[in-house]
């Protein structure tokens, strides 16, 4: 379902609570549409598949992880591709949600340079993953591992990926019908969870130990 509508941060939050999200046709398109897919992508809590190679990469501890320290930088990284649905209005809207405490980013840095990240929106016990990027091999996967760990530790019950891709399916993402997703969403919105961005990222060893216990 697609509808062309004007957007404000408050409308955007109500849309997420109703199970729809916005996209633009391109980075230069002024039009923004609501999307309600017939099949929705989710990543089950505790269902993240971490390969042996990714586990080794994380345990080498060659990158640093932070939360909400460069939201605009992560959005810019996600938009820095040939085709993107992130136009200037979307960047401004999600920046406003970040300022209000509803949108969050996970940053992956190597030697102080931002090399990957994920951003999304949190409501109740649901995290709506919007986009991720990598400028170094596995950087977005590392961000997703730390995101999942933060969500589990903070009481979240649903990670919405909007759609699935072969990349996300290898990491454990599933397709669910629209009706099933909307029920998960309603249940998740009743959960009292907090992203707790001020809490520092755990060590690589801690994240891997917790991931092994729940995967």
C-alpha cells in the first residue's frame, strides 16, 4: 500500500505504531510514500546467525562501537549509494526523531573513522531497523550484532527489518505475512523497553558470550 502524504515527526511515530513506514523514490525525489508490505521482514530476538568468520572478526576487537554519537553520520553513510530512498526530508525527519529520543544509531569506527553503522526507530518493545552501511568488510554485520545485543539486554521483543534480502536472511531474518506482523507489532508496543543509548557498548567477549547463549 502506498500513499503520498506530507510528513511530520509526530505523524511518523503514529505510522510506525500502525505498521507503515515512509520511503522516497530516490535521494532527489520530493515525494515520500507510506509502505505497508504484504510480507514483512523480521529478525527474531536470539535468532541472529553469527558465522565463525564474523565471530573471529568481532573477537579480534579491531573496531570500536558506540551508540547515538553520530546519528547524522550513520544516516549519511546509509544514503551514500547509487540508489537510495533517503532524501533530505527523510534525513531531517529522522534527525528530529533522534533529537526526541525515538531514533538511534550504532556506530562502528576503526581508528576514529566511521566505517559502518545501523539506524532505526524504537517504540515500546519494537525496534524498526531502517538501514545500515559498510565501508569496511563486515562493519554493518558487526553493528547488527551489537544492536541485537543491546535490544535483548534492554527488553525489546521485535526487530523489524521491513524487508528481507539474501544478506539479512543469512543473518537469520524471516519473512512473515502482514497480519502476523501486525499482531507481533501490537504485542511489542505493549512492552516497556528502553534503548539506553547512554550505556557504553559491552566488550566483544561479552557480546559473543551472550550471543552464544541465545542463538
